[in-house]
C-alpha cells in the first residue's frame, strides 16, 4: 500500500518534470520512503526530510538531498537547495504538517498531502488531499521494479491474515517504526 500510494500521488496528482527539485516531507517513514523511490525513478531531484539515522536509506531510494527536520533551520536548507522561490511540487506524509509546507511551495505550484491536512490554497498553489485506491496490476509492476532496484524497507512486524485488523491499527497509529506486513501464507 505505501508503494501504491506513492505511485498514485506522483502520477495522478502532480506532473513531475525530470530534473526539477521536489520536496518529500516525512521520507524516513515507509510511505515517505516509497515517495522518494518513485519520484527519483520519474527523474526528479528529491529533497527529502528525515532523521539522520534514516538518511542513508533515503539516499539509497535516490534522494538528492536529505534534510534533518529536527534542525531549526531545515526550511532554509530546503530553500538553499531548491532556490529561494521554493519547490514547484511538495508531498507531505507527516500528520498535520501540510500547512507548514505551504511556504516552501513556489507560486502556482502543487502541494499534495496523504494525511488529510491540506490547507486552503494561496498564491495559485494547488492543494490535494489524496487517498490511495486498490490496483493490483500496478502494485505487481511496482514490486518488480523495487526488486530490480534492490530497494529494502525496515519491517516492524509480520502478521497473519486473521490479524489484519490489528496490523492496520498498528500502521495507522504511526508508531510501527517500519512496514507492517500481512503474510497470508502463515
Ligand atoms: N492517504 C493515503 O492514501 C495514505 C496511504 C498511506 C499512508 N497514509 C498516511 O501517511 C502517514 C505516513 O504513513 P507511513 O506509513 O509512512 O508512516 P510511518 O512509516 O509510521 O512514518 C513515520 C515516520 O515519519 C517521520 N516523521 C515523523 N514526524 C515527522 C516530522 N515532524 N517531520 C518529518 N518527518 C517526520 C519519522 O521519520 P524519521 O524516523 O526519519 O524521523 C517517522 O519514522 C500516516 O499518517 C498514514 O496513515 C495515507
């Protein structure tokens, strides 16, 4: 689901142009990491926010720069890399953080959030609250691509299908520290 979310966000809500800077906020998380992987595959130069302990993994997904969001001046770092005007596209994967990203998006740019916290539009910035839709064929293609690229994810827990409800609760609570896997063969 994280990979499918990332793919749908970056193909259905924004038009990524090869070589341009885009901002992925929350790249240390599972979905944020997949957003980096898909955006870099589409040719974007990704500025990602994450904790230092996740910087190496986020770089392995193809990020051009990883900014530590704990630093007081992390927004200045983003501007220094992308240019004073900000990024044309920002994607938020951190609950409640989308409004704080608006100032980093260039006039007429796009801000997509997956955490239902899109702010009101301003300066012509298009704001989208996005929700993933099931698509097994697209997921198959993404899985093949990720295996080909030898991408890895931290796995927080593996559940049986009968435990799917508890697994979903764990993932939605945002405290899993890695992917929550349902293995129907167990
Ligand atoms: N709309 C949809 O269709 C859809 C689909 C999938 C997920 N979601 C939602 O998207 C959110 C993220 O999902 P996820 O699976 O990626 O969660 P996750 O793996 O639990 O992400 C947690 C990570 O977010 C990072 N983070 C926390 N606070 C941050 C902050 N203030 N600034 C920057 N990064 C911060 C941390 O990274 P560090 O460890 O690097 O600090 C943390 O490890 C959840 O709310 C989930 O419900 C929505």
